[in-house]
């Protein structure tokens, strides 16, 4: 007979210190017999024992911040269509490393806003007149439908 814990043997289910199989799921909070708070009571960077007050602020990633900044630069024309931009240069511009810029530009490439130029960077895609007209229709039609419900019929001619 082998002893519990020997190779290939485990203590019976009800004898395990956590009350379950040693390789199974962790017990819910508060059910560890020898650990008072297994998951901690505070967020990293927050003093222990001090209760949190107010809503928890979500931290956005550097990649997300760069993606937002790049979208804004594309929308305002700051990043010009047809131009090639490198991740290191844009990283310097935004005060970050090239990695989050490269990741954000990859996302924009998936969305069709930029095209990857191997070993150089990313080219801002030029939009044709037809595509711009489609985008305009996508924006204007819902706005007009919403306004139609709020503006009296007598005023429609003035619009």
C-alpha cells in the first residue's frame, strides 16, 4: 500500500486541505481553511486595508490611446492620404515606443484605413469620391430620419 501523496496517489476527496481534488478548481473566496483572503482585498498600488470609494476607473492601454489618437489624426487630415508613416516616427510624435503604434496601425489596416507597406510602415488609404458619398449617406440618412420625427411637417420644406 502506498501512502497518500506518493507518486500517482492523492488523499481522498474529503481529506484534501481545500475539501476538493488537488488539481481541481479553487474553492470560492473564504473557503480556504488556512488563508484568510486568498485573492487580496485591494487593487495593486492601493494601500492594504483601505476601502475603495467611488467607481473603479478602467485603465486604457497605451495601444488604445494611440489608436484613438491615430483615428483623430486621420479624421482631421493630419495624417495625409497617400503618405507613408513609420511606427518609430509616429511613436516619437506620440511619446511612446513603436510597438503600440505598430499594433494600432495593424488594427487600422484591418479596418481599411491604412495599408501595410513592408519594411517602411503604413500608407494612409486614399478615399474616392464614391466611397465618401457612401459614408455621407450612411451618416445623413439616419440623422434626417431622426429629425423627421422631431420637426413639424410645416418646417420640412425649409430643411
